C-alpha cells in the first residue's frame, strides 16, 4: 500500500494487518505496544490509542498487556 497511514486506519483490513503495517513503518514500538508518534502531530490522531485499547480488551488483560503480534 502506498500510504502506510491509510493502511493503519482502513477498517476493511484485519486488525493484525493494520498493526503489522504500523510496526513495519515505524509507527509503533513492538516491545511496548505503544505508538512512537506524538498523537497530537500524528495523522492517525487518537486512532492508534484506540487500536491499542481494542487489542488489550480482546486479549482480556489490561494490567498485563501482551506484546503486539
């Protein structure tokens, strides 16, 4: 995909694909599971935080989050 930001917010793509694009493009840190971009400057805005929260909620453990797959 020519625009990695578009791939990260494309709801038609599976969550894993969006996360993999974010990791590949350096928009996320695979060790912390957090975005390395300032959310105020990012074209993704707060979307990345919402994506992280969705991942944690699906895995069911907000106190001990798993690494991004």
